[in-house]
C-alpha cells in the first residue's frame, strides 16, 4: 500500500489516498465537536468529495471513496459512508 496525506488537486485537497493493489482509496475525514451533528458533517463530506471530484485522475484500477466522521466527545468514528459517483452506497 502507498498512502498519501492531504493530496492536492486543482479543485481541493483530499485527506488521505491509498493505492492498494488495483484499488485507489480516497478517505475524507471529518471531526464532530461536542455540539456538532455527525450526520450533517457526513453530508458535508460527501458533498465535498463529489464537488471536488477527489480521486478522479490518473489512477489505474478501481476508485473507492469514503467519508468518515470522528466524534470528539465519543473518541471514535460515529458515521461513515461510501461515495460512488452521483450516489452514496
């Protein structure tokens, strides 16, 4: 696996990208503070990944994208979703 942190493109910056065999993973990480809604953060992350077209480019193989939300008060990931083109899986 080959990880890259804060990958810059003309449209934005993804948090983490990993090449693993014939797959290219893109992870967008969000932090939800004590009074922040994790589902709202998740929706913001999904919109960001789609709008900025994270991971689209010169990568061979299958593109897999996911958004994960970490809760500061619970100290764990509380929400996550795969992002596939125009639809969320």
